C-alpha cells in the first residue's frame, strides 16, 4: 500500500467571520472539534481541530477533506440530533432544483451554508458522512468554546491513524480486504495485493495538514 500525503484540494472561498474588538486588539471565538472516522476492528483514525465558531459547514467540509486526506470527489452530508436533522437540507434541495453551473453552485454553497454558531451551543455532536457509496462516517465531538487573540484560523491540533484509500468499499470493504491480505492462501489474495500497491492511503502528517489549512482564507467583518 502506498502511503502518501493527500492530494491538494482547492483553496476555500473566504468565509465571513465576526471578530471581537477589545482594548488589547482583535479576538476570535474558536471551538475545538474532535473527529473520529468510524472503522471496523481496532483501527483508530482521529483528527482534532481548532476552528472559528462563526465558520460555515461548507468550510468545515474542506477542513475535514484536508485533515483526513479525502479528495472531495464525492458528496457529503452533515447531520445532528442523532442523524435526525440534515444541516443545509433546504439549501441542498434548492441547488438541486436549479440549472446552475459548477462555479455558481459552489458560490451559492459558500454564501448560504449554515454556520457552526447556528448550532453551537447547545450541540455537542455532529455526524459527517463522506461518499454515499462507501459511506465513510465520522463522529464530530464539540469542545468548549474559547476566545483567542488575533484573527480567525483553522488548525489541526492532534491526530492518529491512516485514512483508508477512497473507493475501497467503505469500512466493511476495507476490513474485508485486510482479512484477505492476512491470508496468502485466499483466492483473492493476489488481486487484493495488487490493489494494495496501486491505491493510496493518507498518513497523518500534522505539519503537512496545517500547512494546507493555512491556505484557507477567512474574510473579517469587525463588529
């Protein structure tokens, strides 16, 4: 299996962020997020982030792509309340009904996506699904908000584990491939071994992730 840093994704369109003026300068309300990719067995893939509370879910999607190494080639969905409430459901339905080009759709998503601050507090958890075929599910746990000096930024603060290759069958398919590779006598061993060499996993590289997160731009709208 080739271990590689993730492919580059486009730099995000700036997200409006409200800054708080103080006697000592500008501060920004930030929120820590602990995210786990749910896999079968003992393998753990986790990433922790510190992000602006006034950021929208569209930008959070991009941050998760960078942190976990997803290419962004597949659709996604955020939910809360144990999956009962789809975030941006109305926006997604509206966009689907319009005859818009790719750039127009992207601009609309960026402009109209819900903000984290629309849900936090009181929300303590969100669920994020990437790729409706493979169904890579992530649990996002929300920490206590804090105020930091300076303008908004996104940072990966910790992590562990290697993200599986995209299009590898989701948690079930990926686990099955692991079982095959552990048994050289399996009839699918040779084909799966070739797949292992051809596909790319995304290793956890804190420095690399944060270098890419620094490329995300946030506009500022002083209060």
